[in-house]
């Protein structure tokens, strides 16, 4: 089988054989994908998820001489997605007894209507002569062939998605290039922008007012040209009558566009992070939010520019990733945890030790010497408290805001980076590189719908997480005032460009700042050393002062700790 040009008959046969005969070893040898089709037929599911690990194991067992079938799927994913859907259509079982009470939806009503119209058209054609047929301006084709001209996608009630092989590695965003077009690729990044879910037309239905005949036009891109007199579909209906577009008979799918930004550790020196456009269709919409660290598997595809942009672009095309599988790289709060027996035993042993608070605090940034009290405060900040809402509407936040202020070189930035790396949802930024708009929200024009939308800043992206702001004292005073409402009310009120709304920023602020004179001057009062306004200081629950004091014993212990850390490569308790 040649890469990129599969033998369609053989490939379709392989797809049908796999769906029908693959037995799940974890469910007593039952047909895994036939069970999924039964759930779809019973209206309990809308997704047929094909695991490429299952495909590889199945064909490695029955066709050891052709183990590259799964590789063909990865290199020509769009074609095999269509073949899998067609095979599922042929193997779709009828609803079982338990699904008898399912209510009819619009697809059922339209299907029954098309069958009735099909029968009426066939009966009418049987009584008419060929001359009468030609007098209507037709081509001799029987108008009753409604079902024959109906695309399979119009009546399909499910979407096919591929789950990647477990050994498939995530590519750096800069390594996804032209040779990956049409392939199934896996990338990891930070979600920076997600649009609202919009309906996207996939099949347009037209009706001839004279004959009631229906024709269909499948839409594969962002734009389409309505039927004209020269099109093949237009020739099936009366040329004297203009077919009318029927939105109720057309098919729409859920569409959402997201923007994925390159991870900071993958950005080369002196370069800026790249972004990748991600298209979400069907049931994969609403599966990620701005600020999520996700690993996305999908088809890397080209896309033509439209409108005036196409005139300027010439032969250039944009690219996007059509998402099939989305995995959160960090466990989210409230998600289900499956602990192994070893982890359960370790947690029980920790609870019986009697020093849970101290051991958990020492596990925070263990490479940083000492600072046990600071680490305990950071532990309380990471755990957080309980938000209380009183009957009269008064709300008391449960998040603990912490400000670390002290001399340079006392590991304030290292503590911030460790917290941002450990927390399931965290954003790290600096005061000098942040503006008020960058922290709260900006009004931008959506490139897809051309409408003005709000794009959340660092504080909005860190909702229900931690926002670490380094060099807090270097921020401009005007930008720093944007944090006042966030820290106390945990909301951001926006009134820009006709958009008036309130965004949730249930965020814990962890800030690091230097004293007003570079180093803490003991000859001055604390208010003179702390270069922050009183209105902002009152919003911090803990203000920790870290001083670099000269002590021979302390410096000796610190030097020994650093030497052991470099020699052994790990931290050792004294």
C-alpha cells in the first residue's frame, strides 16, 4: 500500500474488519467498537473513538506481514477518517430494546420526510412520460433519487476521532512543518485564546419549489459557492426555477477555534513563542480553556485565505490543526484521581508520621536552603481556604495573597517559579513586562468572525489558580492599580468598545519585590523600605521580609548545601 495513495477497496475492507472483529481484552473479549456503535444507535453517544494502539495490535496479530496499516492512518488521516465513518455506517446496528423510549429529534423527522418524498416522487415519475419529464427542463435523471444523492454525512449521527499511539511523542511546535501536512501530529502548548462555539455548515440542502426535489452541496472549507446553472447538482433540478436554500434541512456542526502557544522551554534563545491555530469540531468543543497546558493530537492541514487577504497572500496558505484528542498535561482541581496502591500506602504513612505540615512544606523547592517558615506560608497559599458567601450577598475570599519582599539573591524568583511549575493552573509573569491590559483583559478583533471580543490577561488565565508576579515593585503605578479589584473582589470589570462585562479572576497572587533602595536599609522604617502603596499592601494577607544577613555559620551551612546539591544532584537533609 503506497503512502498517501491507499488502495481504497482494501483499506475500506480493513477498516470494516477492524471495527467488527476487534475484541477488547479488558471487557471479557467483547467487540469494543461494535459496543460503541450500539451506544451511538441508542442515542447515548455521538463519538466513535478509534485507538491507534488497538489498530496496531489487531493488524499485528492477523497480518504480521503488513504491520504498517496504522502508519498509513497516521500519514493519511483524513482519508482513513472518512473510511472508518463509512465502515461504521455499514455496520451500524439497530437500536436495542432499552432505547425504545428515545424521543425523535430533527434528524429522524427529516429522514422520514425524505423517505415519504422519495416514494411520492417515484410514484409520480411512474405515471409520467419521458416527454413530460423533458418539458420540465430536466436531464432525464429521475427526481426520486433523493436518497441516492444524499451525502452520507448528512444522516450521520456521530463523529470519528483517532486517539494516538501511546508511544507517539509530542513534536515541538517549530518541528511541525510542510512534510507533516495531512499527518496525525501531536503537539503540546498553552491555550491562550478560545472563541465561542459557532455553528459551521457542513452540508447545504436546496429545494426546488416546483418539484420539491432536494439536492445537496457538501462544504469542505470556510466558504462555498451556491448552486448555479453550470453545476452538476443544479442540472438535476428545473432550470426554470431557482432552488431555495433550506437551513432546516442543512447540517451544521459545532465549531470552535483556539490558539495554542509554544511552551517556554521549547523557545530557542532570542526567539519569541510561536502560535498554532487549532480547530475544534463536534464533541471536542468546550474541552479546554485559556491558560490550560494541553497536549493535542490532530490532523495538520492547510487552509486557503479568503476575501481580500487571499488577494494579498497569492500562493501562500495558512495552516491549522484539526483536533482529535485533547489531554490536560496538568491535573485539574476537582478532577478524578486514580491512586495506585503504592501511592495510597505512602499517603497513609505520611498521615501516621505526625509531621504532615512540616514534611509537605520541606518538599516545596527542596533545593532552596532553609526558609521553612516561608515554605509553610507558601503551602497554605497553594492549598487555599474556603470562600464564604453570606445570605446578604457578602463574599469573603478564601485565597491567601502572599508578597515576598527582600534583598536580591535570596531565591524569591526560584520560589515563584517552583510554585508556578507545581500548581495545576498557574501563570508566571514579571512586573516590568506586564501592563494593566495584559494582566486583566484586552479588546481584540476576532480573525474568524471579525467581531470585537475580550481576551483575558494573566489574571484571567490564572482563574482558580496562582498568578506569580516577579519584580512587583518595577510595575508602573497605573498598571498596578488594575490589581486592586482582582485581589479583593476577585473580578475584573470591563467597559471598553461597547463591551460591558465582569470576568472572574478567582486568583491567588504571589508577588516578589525588592525594597525601595535595592537592599533593605535597617536605618529606615519599614514603610520607607517597602515601596508599595498602602491600598495595595492592605490586600496582601502575608507580607514576608527576607533579609540576606551576614553570618559565618549560616554561610557555611549554605555553602555545604550547595556543594552537596551539585555533587549528588539531589537534596540531602542535614
